[in-house]
C-alpha cells in the first residue's frame, strides 16, 4: 500500500495525504466509499471502498454486569467482624469460654445509696410539676394579651395609578432568536456516539473527539486532527439548520449542510456529504454519505 494518496471529489483533486490522515477522514465521514484515490494524482484512480482497511466493520461491545456474592454467613462484613471480636473476647488462652465472659458479678445497693436515689427521683418530680405550672401561667397570660388587643382599622386602598404615568417596562420580545440559540449552544462537548450511513464509528475515534462552540465559531478535534470553522444556524424551522464552513483542514472553505437539535445538554448534528442537499431526518441508514454525531456538553 502506498504511503501517500490523492483524493478526487466532484472532479476536484486534494492532497497528497499520508495514510493516517486518509484513515481519519474515512472514520469521520469526510472520505466516502465512492470517492476516488490515486497514488500519483493523475491516473489509476480507484474507489475508496476497494481499500478494506478504510471502512472496518462496526465495533460492538456488550457490558456484562458483575455481582459480588453475599458472604456465606448471611452477615455483612462489619457484622461478621463484630461477631468474631465478641467471640474472641469471651475465650481464654485455651479457646474455652471463661466464666468471667459469661457471668457478671451481682451488685447490690446500700441503704444510703437507695435513699439518695429516692431523693433524686422526688426532686425530678417536683421540677417537672414546677415547669408545667410555669407553662400554664405563660399560656394564660398570652391569651389575655391577645384578647386585649384593640381592633385595628384596615389601611386605605392606594389609588389606582394611571397606566400612562407608569414607567415603561423593558421589552425583550424583539431579541434575535439566533443570538438566544447561540447562547444555549455555547460550551464544550464530547462525542457520545456517531454513525455514517448506518455504520457506527470506531471507539478509538469517539474517545478522542471534542467540540467547542463559542458564538458563531466552532472547534473540532478528532484524535490528533484539529479543525476551526464557523457555522450559520436557523433555530426557527422544525428541522433546525446547521451549515458550517471549515477554516482549515481538507475541506477548508467548503460549506457542509446539516440539521441539529438540542435536548438539554445533548446536541445531535446530522450532516450531508459534500455537494449534497441538506438532510431531512437524523437517521443515516439508507442515506449515502450522511453522518450523525451525538455530543454531550461537559462544561
């Protein structure tokens, strides 16, 4: 396989690009199966689909939940530790439970101690009765005070202010809906999933993909590839319009037509291949070259 290749799109030649760049373009939907490749850029053009490594099968992984078995004793670890400690404290050096661990010495109170305890109980009862009497007196005093409050006449109703004399209220209804939408879109995103013509993007591409939106400017990163650009949006139609132009990279200066939707922090963008009409739905199956990117805002 050659180290560098040229790309032909709509009779326009680009390149040459090394094979790492060629693989990145294929993974991000910029290079399609029907695009042409050539080693010298003049002759021997072949379809990109003839190079099998450019369009690998979709990766899929299934997570298998794991569970930790419960302890055989039926106790959580903390209960087992407490039970073991209690058992060890009750055993002597020979492993036999001692009488000191199983029997407690009986204690008796002297007459003097009993008298002191009885006096304390009587004092507690007297304090409780005293508190009840104090609360009852306070409640009675509060009730009498409330009853003694004279009737207060309601304040007169303020006169109605003439609407013509009132201060004008600032009206925000004329604010540009595009500016409002751009503020909602602002932030940094990571790529949750993506697919091109129904084929899922490889996990290696998803892991290193980032998107930054600030006003009408955007910045995209796919692993080691960095692209700056601008976009034009229209949030009013049912399918909101997202048309972007890259400032650098393979498609610098070329407009890419697309649609988008923002649901909370989830931004979904569907784009058409170069030179094609804007997508009419977010599903890519059955639409050659159409790509869909699902981004999640992280800040």
